């Protein structure tokens, strides 16, 4: 099993968390939505797996490169 750290590609805020720890996801499933410059940007799973940990709460600010959540694959 491998853990994948899903990172933010932009600075913004967590608008909505769509998947929670324990949720199984398929590749390309939306995990959460970021808000930046009044736009909603989806963050998708790079692979199928299970969400292990969500590191930010809705409304919190994130920087480019911040790890948003941990996904366990395999």
C-alpha cells in the first residue's frame, strides 16, 4: 500500500470537502473544491484508493503546494 499526498495546485481556500476519511474513491473522483478568485476549482484523486486524512477544514486558506489530504492506494 502506498500513501499519496494530494497537493493544492493553487492558493485559495477550501470551499467544500466532498470526501471524508474512510471514503473509497475512483481515479478522477472529485475530493474537494477550492475557491480562488471567485472560481471553484475541483481537486481530483490521481488514483483509486481510500481517503486516509483530510488536513484542512472548509473555509481554511491553503497555499500552492500544501498537502490537502492523504489517499491510500493499493
